[in-house]
C-alpha cells in the first residue's frame, strides 16, 4: 500500500558533483550540486541546477562555462564543505587544500584531485523557478589513469563516487554490481 | 595524471527510472531512463531526457504528463527489459507481469510494484539534440510503507534503488552510508 508524501524532490539516487567556475575577477571556485544529470547524448550534455542566490550562478552566466569534478568517497568532507561555504566570502579551493586546474577547452577550472572531471561550455540556460538549470555541452571527460578499467573507461568501483540521499540528507557509496545492462532483461 | 577520454556522457552515478505514460489510445507503458535527475526545488521538478524516436516521447507530448517509478535491485530484469522493448509493438507492463495504476493527479500510470513513484505534469519541453528533455512538476511522491524510515521518508537502504554505470553499461546497488550531509564538511 502506497503512502502519499507530498510534492517533494525525492528520487534515488542523486549524484554529488562539484561545479567548477571562475568568477568575473578570475578566482576559481567549486560548489556542490546534486540536482544534476546527463541530459543529451548528441551533443553530449550534462545539466546542473543552481539557485540564483549562489555565487557560482553568476560565474556561469558571466563565463558561459563550467566543469564538473566528481569527488570520491575519500573526499566526502570536501564535497560537503563546498556545499556549505560560499565563494563570495571564502576561497573554498584553498581552504580544502585542493588544486584548481585551468581547463584548456573552456573558461573554467577543475579539481586536480578529482578522479573524473568534465569540461563544459554553456549551451542552454533554463529558468525553472528557485533553480536555474544550466545545460553544458561536454567537451571532454578526463580521468585519473588509476580509476580506468579494462575498457579504458572509468570503473565505478575505482572512482568510488558519492551518492546523495535527500530523504535523510546523507551520502552513500556505490555497492555491488547487480547485472549487465542491455542484457539481463532479454528473454 | 589525467587522461583525456573525449566528449562522452560519463558521470557517476546515473539513476535508473521507469517513465510511465499513456499513449494516445490509453495503453499504459513504461520505459527506462538514466539521463534524468531533480532540476528544481520550488516548484519541485524532475527532468527526464528521451530520444524523439521512443514511443514514450510521443505519449508525453500528447498527454502532457508522466510518472517515474523507481525500481529496486530486485526488479533489475524488469528495469532492463523496459529499456530494450518498445511500447509501440509490445505491452511491456503485461509482459513484466506488473500492474499499472492510474494516477489521480496526472494523466499517466505508475507501477504498483515500485517502492517509490513520482507523479508529474509536464512543465517544460526542451529540445537539446538527440534527446528531448521533459521537465515535470512533481505533484506527489508515493512510497510503500515498508520502505519508509524513522523520518517518515523513504530510507534508501530499504528502497534499494539501482545505479546505472554508463562506462561498463552495468547496474549497481547502493552501498554503505558514508556521512551526514550539511554536517561532515563543517570545521
């Protein structure tokens, strides 16, 4: 029997992405976003939704670019801090003792320490209400060689990304492999 | 040292959602989507991206509504099948021996057997390229009482949602709880 919980932002899982930007003065910043996901295959695009009140919002509007650094479970403190502090008043990347790398493909920085990063140019800006959805065209994905699997692509078990559960406001790790996609459902 | 992997749709994690629709004739259908996520808090909205070639795409355009049924790990065969077959030629819900429930809030059906479902009315339609992004305003979230935690909201460890890893095209389970959000990052 299903119970009604009301109109809420509850889905499982949500990602944990660190959105990298330069502000108008050129200071590198990152903020945490969970309202995000891939939204198109051709051109490859990823969407991140930010409140207009955030400092990063203005930076994306100004620079028309952003990156996504995917933190690992080992970086959970940094991932949480980057969602609590504001780049308006703090140098978050310095405070976390992390390293901003200037993208050669777009006008935004990514974190050297993140296992996987995406470099994006702003393709669309959609005003949805409290949040603005920024759709970025993915220009390149870069990954640490140590997280690559046999296929040459990142192995999720080596990336060890964080999952955000909005119901209890907690971070989780990825668990066991369940099945092969485009296979287990065939008769 | 980071290695360039090219312009690809690689993020970790992706969700696994079953998008529920009625076609113009009133037949209930579900299709699997991983290019999806929450995109606004007020009004609460969720985005799902579907290729124009899918049968569900036309149904959302026609009915201006959809649901999201979140499958559990135990429903991985069904979740995969619903992404392989087309509602144009098959009655997927009957083939899976699942039950379509007509939403009382929007013109779309959800799966009785899913632990968590969202009922959405179409708010925006964005053409991004190969994929169309449908933004739905979440009218209600419903969950099985057995997956609710102490807070009264779904406990991700009881929902046991699937994670899609696009790198190796595999499904994963959620693992251990890592930390409390809006807390672990405070000094």
